[in-house]
C-alpha cells in the first residue's frame, strides 16, 4: 500500500513552553483521528513538526503510526507558529514527493488549512477541507463534507497524484491499533516567502474573556438567569470553558449583560464550536444569532421550550442547580486528566 | 499602493433559506440560477479593512476582483458602493464548477495582470467555506500570507520599508506579524464592522469602472478549469437528517451535569 501522510500538531499542556508558542513534546488528539482515517487509505506516516517526547511517540504508535518523521528547520531560528506551518509545509511536500504518498491528511484548523492550501498548489491535486469522514474510493479517496448547516452531505472523490484533505477531527472517533514505530528525523529549509513573515510579539490576551464574535465557545444566559448577580454564574462557566459570555435580548435590555454581548437578529451572529444556552427559551430573534453553532447545549426548566428543538444536548433543569454541578464535574474531570487527586 | 480585495458572489442565506430544497443542480454544483446572490458577508469585512487602510494613506487604490457568473456584477457593485474604486469581473462559461485549484489559478492570473501590493480576502465564503483560496493564491504568486487575521495595519513610515502588520489571536495569546508587501491576508469578522453605504455611494458605484475579463484575456486554457477539470468532483449529494436533539438529559442536577460534562469531554468540546 502507498503511504498516507498525517500532519501531527503539537499540544501545549498547562502553561508549558507556551511563551515560545511551542509544545512540550505532547501531540494533539486530532492526530489520532487522522491516523484512524489514514489506515483505511494506506500505511500511515505521522509527520511531526515540533520536538516530540517519548510519550508523544507512544501515543502516535498506539493509533497505528508505524513511521514517524520529525521535521526540524535547517536554520534553527524558527520556533514560532508561523515557522511551524512553514516547516510542516516543506516537510509534507518533500515526503509526498519522496514516498509517492497516496494522500495527505491534516487537521482542519487554521494551521492545517493554511498548510493544506499551499501544499495542494505544489502537489497539483485535489483539495477538500472540513471533511467529516474519509474512505477509499475507485479513483482516490472519497471525502464527506457537511454543507448548508449540516442539512446536506456531499461526497467528493479527491483526485490527483497526492490529494490533500483537511479533516474535521471532532466529527468522528479514533480507534487504536498499536504498532512498533520507526522514528526518523529530517531537516527542511523553509521557503523564501514564508521566511519573510516575521513575528513581532506574542503576549497573553489583556482581556482574559474573548468577545462573542468569533469565540469558539459561547455561554449565554437569558430570562431564566433572573438577575445581574445570576450572570456571575454564567461568567464562571464561561471562564471554566475558556469561552465568551453572551446574552439574549431580555438579558441585555435589563442590563444583566453588556449590550455588545447581545446575540440575536439585532446583535451578534455567532458560529462557535460550542454554544451553551442557559435559561434561554429560544425565540426566533435569538435563534437567528446562534443556530449556526456546531454544538448547541440547552439548559432550561421548560421541556417544551423551542431551544430544545435545535439543541444537540438538552438538559431539563434549573440552571442555578445544573451549572454549579457542571462546574464541579468539569473540575473533577480536569483533575483526573492531570492525574492528580480527585476532590 | 494598490489594494486588491477578492470578493465572492454567494447565495443569500436569508432570502433562500426557505427554498433550500432546490440548492443543487443536476451536475451537483450549487444551482446559482435558482438563488439570489449577494456579496459574501465575510468579504464585506475585507472591503471595510481595505477602506480603513486607504483612509490612513494618500496613495491607495482599491480594486475589487470577483470570479463568477454574469449576475456577480451585483456583488461587484456592492463592493464598489462599500468603497472600492474599480472592479474586475472574471466571467467565462468554462469557469462553471471550478474547484479551489482552478479558482486560485484564475485569481492569481488576474492579480498578476492587474498588479497588487496587498491582497485582502474574507476568511471564508458563506457557501463553500473552504478557507483555502487566499493561501493558494499566495503560493501561486510566491508571496507571503497571513490567514485569518483579526487586525491589519499598513501605516506608512515603517523603518523597514512597506510592511503590513497583522494581528491574530491564538488561543489565549495575541500575536503580531510583520509581512513585507506584496502579500496576501485574509481577515476575520473581528477587524471591524463594515459600514452601511450611504445612498450617494450606492449611486456613484454605478459610475465606477468595471473591467470584464475572460479566460482568454488571462491566457488560461478553458479545458484546464471548470467542472470537467475539477480535482475534487462531487459524487453524491444527500440530504442529511438533522441529528438534533441527540440527547435529552433529565433528572437530578448533579447526575445531569455529570452526564453533560462527560458528553462534552467525549466530543472534545472542553
């Protein structure tokens, strides 16, 4: 079988090496889903563009990465994210040519899409982004995309010598298939055009909490929150999830939340990955601002509220009971993930 | 300084949502004849960003470029009303059904022909939303790119020549990049709300120059673009039943919250 290249993104554990924008040797979970899909198409080859620790290699091997290529810039002045995508691009181009890869799979994030775009131009084949599923077809891989807000599924053959597919890795499960990996190192020289991008500064966000527009997680409150004091609970949940605080027309009108946090027809229209609607019945006005969210979670006391008809997960209950319990559950899970004592 | 904004004529979601049953034509492309088109919302931010740069410099000319069917002239007119000085409309029957490769090739050829210092694009079109054309165009032109920037400045008087500064949010950090021109940037909806054009601007937009180019003008063979040459041909389009609601949790707050937290973790949402 021909090899299939998988781009592995580095993960940052709590604060570790984040000042340099790098990683501390861990790999992001997106790689596991990519490896699972790559196994269907051929022999997976993991391409890592950051220093990877032994446990990162083990994790990749657990999901079937028989070959792991660790790429580094030949001139060691590229340690920022701009350079990381440039290194990934050069490494994938080089390996795709050398190994005559049958496909390249990348995670469908910003870095992945940028790499995919430039790589596809160099390789001259097909490109698809946001694929929720990939499987082999008669003339190259078949990628499945969701369009029109998930109401249609489009299946496309991705043709060309080495097609490039950016996969929405959250849409499916990863399945383990342990192997003994071979780890190789390679040095790449970065193209002139990407070397010209210089990073001036990297600093922590002044306002810890992001604004609703463009936030990947939005926690919103409505009439059910009941008071301005009640909104501190919404804020706590937003902080725990690293999200923005939003509000309905009612909440903004009564001054429970700022006007620029208003989500709806006359306010912000948001497209977050996760939308947590707390005490929101789901008026047409509000739905117009949030129904594009990838995942909608609704918490409301009224089981007949219209919000439940568009929610992925509905919790019937009082948010004043459910949210504190949710905060505790999240804290428990995070503690367990870190391997610390469970409170 | 020559600013070029790449704009796209997309189906108007608000107008067409009720009749979405007839979205796809027999050749499995989006049936644009059935739909009302408009300037992609994300591209309005790109035009606005170009205007903000133009306001701080004296030497700016803004060109709006679109590739699309004859109706796409409406999108160009809108971009002109929002502030672009002139328009370029690439229209050719052979372009129907072009994939990202062909689109980027045509746009790169058009950019090479009209010349540019800075190309500004919206982050993603509201119809296909692949978000790859800006970087693909940059690769073809051999220029640097910053994709999905949350802020862009191109003030004159930088010590090291003509540089644009792009700001991008990366998780809980903010990063600033300096890119020498010529360059390509794509901007998110955080760069600043587009203005609503004054009536005067809408009227004047009709008087501005719009050049119409065909594939022959760009010296691209017609058989290398379009549906037949697509490297990602669509095989099947099927309506997909909405999954919602997938899960309804009821019961004690503690148990419900734990179930919810588990679901969110399983789906990698937190």
